[in-house]
C-alpha cells in the first residue's frame, strides 16, 4: 500500500517526473500487477502531452502489467507500435521485452506461429553477455514458446525450449521457475513414453523442490512419479510410500477427506493402486470418488475405465456391459474433443497469415542473400588488394633492411682492415724512427709526436664511426627481429581457424566445436609453441584453462569466452588471474594479455 501511495504522489508532478513515476510503477507491478494497472490508468489523461519516448514506455508497461495480471490481449496494434519503436531506440532488454509482449498478444488471439516468431525475435534481441541482461524475461520467452509446442504435440521442440527456459531462470536467480521447467520436461518425456528419462528428472526435481523449501510443489511432482510407478507391479511399495506422504503432507484434503476438483485425478491413481493389489472394494470406492456431478462423458473417462476393470475382475456381466458402453462413450468423446482441439490448433498454426509471411520472408531472404553475396565479393576484392599491398610493402622493407645491413657490415669490416693496416704501418715507422733517434733525437721526437697524434686522431675517428655502425647494425637486427615476429603474428592471425573464431565472436549465441579447438591448438603449436609448452609444464593444468589462455591470446572478450566454455563471466576472470599467477607471478586478470604478449613476442595487430 505504501508503494502505491509513493507512486501516486509522483503522478501529480510535471512531465519531468513522469519517467520516475513510470519506473516506480514498473517496480510495483512485479508483486502487484493489478495495482500497477490502476495507476497506469490514472495517468492516461496526461499521456497525450508526453513525448513519444514516454508514451511508448507507458504502452510497454501497460502491456507488461496486463500480461502479469492475466488480462487477455485482443489487438496487436499497440504492441506492434511500441515494438517498432524499441527496435530503433530501446536497450537490448527493452527490445526483448517488446517482442516478448507482442508474442503474448498473438498467443492470446490464436496466432501460434506468429507468437513463436515473436518469442524467437525476443530471444535474438537479448544480450546475454551484459551484466544487466533480463534473464527472467528471456526465460519466459522460452517457456511460452514451449507451451505452444506442447499444445501442438511438438514434444522434442518443447523439451529443447524448456531446457533453455530452466537455464535462464537460474541465471535470473529464480530457482522456482528453473525447477518448474525441469518438471515440465519430465511431463513431455512421459507423453513420449520415455518413462526412464522422466523418472530420473522427476527424482531430481523433487529433491530440488525440497532443498529450496517448495514442499507443496515437491508433493505435486511426486504424483507424476506415482503415475509412472503404477505401470510396474513390482513398484507398488514405492507407490504406497509416495501416496502416504502426499496424503499426510500436501494439505489438499479438507476435513471430509475430499480433494478439490482440480486434484481429483489422484483418486484414480489410488484406485489403480488397490486394483493392482486386487483389493477391489477399495479400488471401486476410489474410482467412484473421481466423478463430479454434471460432468461430460470425457471427464468421466477415468471413472468408467476404472470401474470396468473392477467388474471385469469380479466377472459381473451386467456391470461389465454397462461400464464398457459408458467407457466407450467417454473415450469416443475424449478422442473427439482432442481431435477438435488439435484441429483448431493446426488451423491456427497454418492459416493464411503463415503462408503470406513465409512468402514475404523468402523474398526478403533472397534479396538479403543477393546483397550478402555482393558484399562478400567486394570484401574479397578489397581484402585481396590490401593483402597484396601489404605483401609488397613487406618485401620492399625486407629488401631495404637486407641492403642496409649488408652495406653496414662491409663498411665495418673495411674499417677494421684499415685499422690493422695503420697499426702495422705505425709500428714500422716507429721502428725506423727509433733507429734514427740516436742521430737526430730532437728532430725525430717532433716527427714521432706528430705521427702519433695523427695516428691517434685517425684511429679515434674510425673507432667512433665503427661504434655508430655497430649501433646501426644492432638497430637493424632488432628491426629484422620485430619484422619476423610481426610476420609470425600476422600469419597466425590469418589462419582459417582464427578468422573463423573472430567471426563467431560477433555472434552472441555461437558455439565452438571440438574441431575448432583442435585446429586452434595445432596452429598455436606451429606459430607459438612456447605458450603450449609452458602451459603443459604447469601442474594439473586443465583443458579449460588452456582454452581460456588461447582465447586471451586472440583478444576474445570475456563474455564470449564464458558463452563458449559454458561458464559464468566471473569464473573467466578467476581463471585468468590463476593463469597470470602461475605463468608470471601476478594475481591480476587484467595484465594477463600484456604479459603473454611480452614474453612470447606477440605483436599487437
């Protein structure tokens, strides 16, 4: 009540506060959708004065509240308007919510294929790598799609959608709906007559319900186990335990030990239990308790089927004839009803709209394919030209380095020979002067000093020139090493598997196959063998850690790595920290790439 009052206080404010009021209503509707609808209705008089962004948000919130309050939609016009708007202006969560609500509209007006298309569009709009991703709405989109598949008996499709619905519900920390969707998977397996799979799932579901204190739901799920166990006469003791627990703990039985109409199916299972044990009086008693006054033949089907079984075992001919006829009528009625429902569903699924939409989609697809082919051809031409230019540039640069390097070495060796020649000549001159020194000591001393000075000057010049040449040679050698490393990195990044992985990075729902991992390992072993050698040298290194390290070398985003390895983003950060510590003694995840680049000579491209 206090939340409603707080919103009401904001409703009377100027347009600048409308966004705040709508945000408060959005928060309120999670627990009180009826109250949110009343507050939205009170704002409609002011709506025409708002900018389009607020009007669209109002329409989106109103549809969201109606859906949560189980108000059936009757028209798609408003939902189509805000869906078109948010496709151009909204965030990823708003686009997903808009398409999801449009799907709910088509669900209510009987357009099942259109509803599925909208749910698929909602799923494609979700950004599962974002921290604020609305995983709950994503889960609901999968669950609603699964409901449609269930009605059309597309059970394999239903199971696939339920698995995603359960997973994303757990991502949204909605444990109840995560478990509930697993329970629905078991129901689909029962319809497919895959009882072993259904039993395993139901046992896990019941344990999860109990662990999370959903004891009532655990008991209701146990009824499905009872249904499975009753088909095996060896498991009647298990049936008895489950029934005793259900009757003692469910709270569905009133003071007269009666069940509400929605739970009367349990009496049929109770009757089957006694029927299997040949306690026919008790079986007849519970079969008769299923019946509800003024019910149709199809609703009485379990009662007639059970009583027919009892009287057949008693060999009561008159009763057998009576209930055989009633069971046939009930069964025929049930089959007719199912056929009628299935026909209606199929008619809704394959109406004129579907054919029209398929034709339009095919036309768009053909046009899109043509544009893609043109774009691909242009891209190939441009890439080929770019590769050729870069190749020619690398060839010229390598040739220049080779010539300069050769010239510097020749000059260096020439200067060394000159120094050797000067030293020899100097020694000869010194010897000659020393011989004549005794004859003209003063004259020769001046000559000696002059020659020595000139020798030292020339020697210093040549040594300085050789020092510069030596530095130039080292610089050119470094340039050659860098050039070789750049070529290694460029060749590695140009491999088919790396380009394939870079393309998959742009697709949020992509997955890496084992062949992709094998090819990446092979290319890494060829171009950067020391990385794999150092990783394998670590004690108890897992394949998961090695794959994270290889994707870090490729500069793949953490969200994408988490999706491919089916891990949470924070786990990726922890693995990077562990790798950085094991390889470089640093505990930070952020510096891992720079450390790998510096140690293994990976040039950033």
